[in-house]
C-alpha cells in the first residue's frame, strides 16, 4: 500500500512556485499539459483575481501518485499579503517544498516562511528554481541558504545526503564510517526531525530537476503516525459556486463516513457529503481513512484552526498590521453587509470584522494594499456589494512595564463577586498567559475556571490608546463568591473591572509594529536612501553587492515605512527593489506623541469600566477606581495588614461564620496549629494561549408586559395609560442597550389582536417585537432563545417564575425583573459618574426618576 503524504509548496512571490507545481503534476502524469501563470491557464490558480494578477491568493490542493507515494499537493500563496492563508495550511502538512529563486537567493519573505516552518516543525525540502537564468550560481545560493536559513541544508549529490545525515546522529556516524553508506530510514529520520534539509536545483519552467525532486520526496518523506480514534484538523473554510460551506480538514486518525456526526460548537452535526478535491474538480467518497485531506459538507460549527480528537489547535502567528473602516455604497444595508463580511471572515479569520453598533460602522483588518483590493473585488463579485475603504490605521498594542495589582468588585443587590489580579509583563511575542495563586479552599476551582474563561473570551483594551493588551500574564491572586447571590455574570463583571483597575494604575507601554526593510538600488540613488533612513530616525547598514548596487538594510516602524517602497520606485525610476519582513511589535520611540494624537481618554470608555460596584444600605453604589482599594472585602497585597475601612458592608457569606466558629474552638481547645497540607494549593496555569477569538455577542430578551407589571413605577403608569408605560420602559432599555453594547429585543404580547400578523420595529438601538395572533410573548421568547443560544450569549428578563425555568431549558440565562432594574440603575450610575467628571454637574436621573418624569410629562399633556 502506497504511503500518503500531504506536501505544501511555499515560496516568495515570483520564485516560480506555481510553475513548479505544474511541472510536478506533469512529470507524475496527473495532467497532460503544464499551464503557465503568464498565460493564465495554470491548473491550480483558477480564481478570476488569481489569473488577472498572476499570483496565488487561495491555497488549493490536488492529488497525484509517484513511485510508492500518494501525494496531496497544497499550493499556497507567495505574496506577503496572503501569508495568513499560507500559515493555515502549515498545520496539516507532512512535508514542504520551499522554492527559492536562484538569481535572487534567500529573500525577505523567504525568511518569514522559514520561521513559520520552524514554528510548525514541518520537514522541509528546498528546490532552487530558475537555474537557467543569467546570474544563477548553485554554489552561491547554497552558501546563502546555509548562512541565512540553516547549516543543515545539503545539496543532493553522488553520495545522496549521507554525509550530513551521518553527522546528525552518533550511531549513524559510526555505521557510516564502517560501511561508507547509510540506510534510507536513517536519512528519512533526519529529514523528519529537521536535522537535514535536502536541496536540489533545476528549472521548473523547463521541467529540469523536478523528477529528481519527486524521487527525493518519494524516498525520504515520512508518513505521519495515525492518532488513536477519530481525529482531525481544520485548515480552511471555503464556499463552492452554489454557496455551500466546505470545511477542509486533514483526517489524522480513524475513519469518517457520510452521515457520521461530529461534535462541534453547534452541537452534534452530520456530515452530508465528503469531497476529494483536485484543483477545481472533486469526487465524492462514502468514507475516508487517515491520513487524508478532504472537504466536509454539512458542518457549520468548525472553523479554521480547530482540532477534534486531541489534536493541537492552531494559534496563528501571522497578523494584519492595518485596520480599515468600510465605506458602504449608497443604499447599502449595513446589517446585510455585515453578514457578508462575516462569511468572508469565516474563510479568513484574520479579517477580524468589528461592528460598531452605535455608529453602524464595519472595521476590518487587512494585511496590505493588494489584499484590500482583492477583498473589495471579492465582495462585488460574490455579493454585488460595492464598498470603499477609508485610509488604513496602524494596529498598535499595549503592555505593562512592571507588575501591577488590581481588583474588581461587583455587588448590586442580590449579586456578588470580587476578583483580585496581578498583571505581569512578558517577553515580546508571548501573547497572554494565565496563572493562579489561589487555593481551591479559598475560591472553588469552578469559579477560578470561570474567571479564566472571562479572561480569554474578551480582548482587553489598554489605557493609552485603547489598543489590544498583549505580552502579559494574568495571575489570579484572590477571589470571593457569595453562597447564594453569586452568578457567572457577576464574575465576568468583577474580572473585567479588576483588569481595568490594574491597567489604570500601571506604567503602560505602547507597542508598534516594525518591519525589516532591505533596499537595493543603483549607487547614484544611495545618498537619497541613506538620508531617508536617517530622517526616519533609525540606524542602518550599507554594502555593495556583486552587481555594483547599494544594499541598505534597516528595521523601521511600519507607520513610517509602509509607503516607502512606492517612493523608492519613483526616485530610482523603477530600478530600485524593496523587500520587507515583519520584525514584530516593539516599544514605540514616539509613545508620547502617538498617545496624544489618539485622543483616547480611558475614563470615558464606558465599555471598559475601572470603577467597582458595592452594596450600601440595599442599593448598588459606584466607587471610583481611585478609591476602590479601600472598599475591597479582600485587601490588596499593598494594603494587607492595614485596618479595614470603616463603614464597609462585608458580604454575608460563610467566611465570617467560619471565623466565629474557629474563635469558639480555640477558646475551648486551644490555638489550632497550621498543617502542612493546609498551605494554599496553586491551581495549574492553563496552557499558554494567545487571544484571537472575540467573545460572543450578547442578546437580552425582555418580556415587556411582564416587566411593566413587575415594576411598581411602571405598574402605576400603566394603570393610567399603558402606552406611556411602554414608552418609559422602551426609553430606559434603549439607554441601557446603548451603554452596555447589548443586542436587546423587547417583546410585547399582541396575541389577542384578531388578524394581527405580528411586527418588528427598530427603535434607536433596540428591536421591539409585537407577537402575532395566538402567539404569546413567552412562547416567542422561548423559541428565539433556543435559536440564538447556539451562537450567542442569551439572557432573558422576566418576572414569571415558570418562564424562567423554561428559559433555562432553552439554553439561555434567566434574569428577574428586580435584577434587570438593578442593572439599569448601575448603568445609570456609571453614566452619572462620567457626566460628573466631565461637567461637575449631573442631570441624569435614576431609572425610577426617569419613569416618574415620563409620567409627569404625560400628565402635563
């Protein structure tokens, strides 16, 4: 039985990657005639944009047999703007062919690809292409590869790869010295463990060297060991010409059959079809066995990077550096456009679509100008959507310079949670990590895991420019729950406020993206280039290459350098060449100016409050973050040992009772000696993870008449005029939804109205539903909650106890009429605090006052 190998083809753009793929297919007999990129008839570049531009945009796969191997070949994009598409394919490769152009040697993007191959531990074969071109020198290119990529690269010669393979293993070296040769398995093992990188030379266009490459792949590639049970990795989401969603996977263990079920984020989903693609064409299979690359139909709950059956989830290393605001054409519906952008986001998660409900604005992350043009054309071709983009802005990030403690408290009436965190700086590129120093005796493990969930599901903003927080470790240092009053949402509030509280006190650092730029140009232009580098405030190196050109290298901020290649082309009259590679995020040398230019005020950011909510005399009270430390029920490390703050209401939980029992015990039997086993046990930190997934949007469904008759103020208004009670409730909920950025649906019974078809009205930031004839509000809400809870966090506000129990069964969280009122009052208090800070006077009233004013207005009319 032939071994099965998934092999990818990677290269810097224009190195001849797609031409090599055509040659491999021709030599293996998979196609009868090799296509050409310049003639727009290549076998794998089939998209209109690909053929028009002459570049690969989407990863495509095909299959062929050669020797004793069944190959699945995945051709990936070479342009830097589509590196994310390339990276998504790396997680399913068993081997890779890295193509290098002989005249250019190792280029900037080649280095980026090499780093990705190292990160994913992919065995790599190197093909040096275009050896028929002037200036191609095999020895010079091999030396360049050894210096810039790896000294373990070895050219294929009369002795194969025996010399270097023997040096990589002591036992193999002894055998080689005795016999003068090595077993094929030894060489294959060295390749599989990345201790040897075979190199061969040729010209893909003339089909020279490609048969040798196939022989090497057939001899020395190692098939993966199958995993136990059914296991798979998702590397791509795409839609066919009919709009059907295709989930491209590598099956790494077991067997899949049509009609089998997979457990996804949407529950158990059935596979309706299995497709085996080869270019544009595909065949259907009733079953497939590992290892196999295929596309599944009928699966909607898996996304690119997911793994089932114990595989490793992909955490992308590539990230866009620019954010663009979408400008919709005349007459375009923003909500319908958002759906279409979400479809493309499924196919390219790096698009990272953001929706601003208040401004009805869409923002996307795109790698560069070429990707932006492709996105614009794709939207028009697939959806008929005509869009433009406002000038892109650099995506900055923030971190902290030193460790800082913070705390968040959330205690409106009948709610309670307190969280203490320490935020510690990590090295560049570390992302976000989690750890705990809290004993499970002090805070139950279930609560700690919930806090970790809230820390990973949300993308936290810094306090300098509101940019995403990165390269920090969140350490849980203390926490407290109430025996009866704590709910999961309380810890979400307390956790987010604790993070923000710490950041408000921190010495924050603004990070900006840098690029490594190499400029090659005629000597007469070198003075201008050196002057530009000095103007951008960076050190640089300069040398002269063998062609007499000046080569200048520097590491520059992207905000200064992103338009420089265009300048080089202009002042060098097209003779200059620029290559770039991403150099990571680094502290900005112009932090003060950039922060001032952003105009961001962290205290005005209502989506990220740093203040805490405490309970005093039965009501929720908002305490400014500057004063919150002294009100916490658990003391921060800097205040432990200090006397408790006067007038503070402690939670009525079992902790105080435990202390009293301990005092009685010690008076009777003597002091209790601490036992070694009583020392706090640290909860193991979850595996390091970089946040890439935004939290689920939240829906709040409100049973209108039920709330009206549960709130005394509204009930009184309704006794005079139901319409004014409805309007007062609608206005109060509209303010709340705008402040909390919640998608709110207010449902009113209209089931007794004969012939009523039902209706939906959009009122400012909420939707108002009037049910149709014979349909009650609770039945409508029950069905809607069941449908929405698959994809969203759903809460339902009602005063009907039976309906609350039904809601739990529908997969949503319940909220009583009193709890809804408390949340509205807390929201009002936060707005009041903001207005007081801005104008030192407040005209904003509580929910109760607002309802009373509405009633007075009605009476006056």
